[in-house]
C-alpha cells in the first residue's frame, strides 16, 4: 500500500487542461463565462457553512496572541483591524479543534501569509475534494486571511470538511519536547531558516495532538486516500520525505522525533561548505533578499560579488 501512496503523492502528473478531476470535465471557458459561473455559485442560497463565514467577519483578531514575541517575529506587520475582505481566523484550541482522532489532514503556513499562494490553496482544496471522509485543517500563523477574490468563501461553501484556523504556538508546544527549543528562540536566527524550522516542529506536534496526515502545500491529492498507519513518504530509495507524514495520535515515534529536534538542533555555525548547483538546479534563479539558503550564504560569504550582482538586478 505504501508504494501506491508514494507514487500518488510524489510523482509529477501532467493533466490535460480540460480535466479538473476524474469526475468533472469542464470545457475551457471565456473570462466572461467564468465570471458568470463564479457569480452564480456565490449567489446560491446560504448554507450553515455560510453562517460560520459571516460570523468570522465580526470577530476581532486575538490581541493576546498578537502581542506575543513569536507573533511579532513571524508577522512583521499585522493589520490594525479587519476589513470586509479579511477573515479573522478562529484560534485553535480556544475556538476550534479537530473532533476526530487520526482522521485529519494538516497543512501549514508558518510564514504569516494573509494571502497564501494559489498553489497552496490548490493543495488544500485537492485534499478536501478527494477525501470528503477526512477533516482537512489548514493552519496559519497569520491571524487573518484575505478573501478579496472570494476564494475562501467559495472553498468553505463547497467543502464542509475544510477547516481554517490560526495558531497559538505556546499552547501547541506546551509540555512537548520541542517546547524548550521553541522558547530558546534559537530557531529565530536568520541562518536557521526559522519558517522552515517552525514548520518541522509544528508538523510533529499537530500529529501528536490529534493524529492523521501531514502534507506540504506543494503536494496534490489526485485520488481518494486511505490513510496508512504510521508511515512516511519516500522521495527515493532510502530517502524519507518530510513532505508527507502519517501517524496515530500520541505515537512514540513523534515524541522521539521532537526530542531529536530539541537535542540536535544547531545552526550552520559548524558548517564549512555548502554545495548547491547541479544539472537540475543550475538554471534556478535566486532572488536577492529572499532569505533562501543560498541568498543568506552568499550575502555573508561573498559580499563583494553579492553587492555587484544585486546592483544589476534583484536576482542572480
């Protein structure tokens, strides 16, 4: 079973642009017909799900969470108040949380994006659409989510198994092995890539609390999914892919993983060499100031070249 799961999750599949999924072939549409289709969907009679959406508008972001040190670090500029195009997200634990054990799919945004990329929403929707028997949770560190294009309204209206929430990291990590690393703030150093490290800590933590599946937001679910018990994905033979994890609640492997994160976490101060380019990545563009591994290393280790390169363009 595991081989089939890996093939589904990690192979790139090219689909004809006319096919949205296995059940609904949509003809290519003009912009005007697409606008009419979306308008007619959004004007359909309100459902109980719409009542939930309506109530989110009237709720102000949690000021206690907004004032915490990690929130200020992750979210450089928070909105002063909500607008008609912003959803105030319910707070995990306080306002909402999974009600079922091991039948959950978790996806994360740890960069405090109020407007995640469409490819992230595509991943979220694919899990909700292909797996109506599972509860899909998109957890964000942002307090609000932008709904200017009505995408959130549309998704939540059509997928009753889709849930959005913001995170209180103090509660998530409380009494877990990663709590010491989290509160040490060592992970916030630029050269540790804090967004990625936080994501690693969170994916193990949410699975410990509720069980189920963790998926990166660049993974697309293309078929109904039977959860493998206590399994990981493989990118290559012998190479574990952290993009996919499946564990039961309170699984001891997760506890050991969190202990290892806390014990063996270190920055790159003891690293002497980094090898980046090969035949696959040689044409990848590095954007100056992006905070990527190469950008940080180059700015520190070849400052003259970095300065000259970024004078000519914003990438190199």
